[in-house]
């Protein structure tokens, strides 16, 4: 399969914001409370200023019934894409 190479990968925070938070009407503060993490940490992720750690990926995976790998792969793909620029 040939994937496009001209398109940058999305930051995992953008995916979290656009695919999970906004459609459900959940705030960063609300999700941070549910995940038992600091609001600042989650805000930095959502605002694309911080990557996803294994701990955060584990918490997001459990909450959204996804996998840890889903979140970590988003982060890795973004970092790889950013390194190519």
C-alpha cells in the first residue's frame, strides 16, 4: 500500500480534541478529572505542545476503550513526520 508522503501526520492532541472531546462535548478539565491527571498536562497535549506518554496513553485507552498502541502510534507518527520537515 502506498501512503501519501506529502501530508504531515496529525498531532495526537488534535485527534483527541477533534475526534473525542469535541463530539462528546467534554472539556479538558472534565477529562483530566476523569483520567486523574493534571489539567495542565492534558491541556498541553490538546494544544499540541506536548506528546503522549505511556501513562497518558494507558489512561486514554482505558477511558475510550481503544489501545495504548493507538495513542502511542499517533504520537510516533507525528514525531516522525515532524522530523522530516
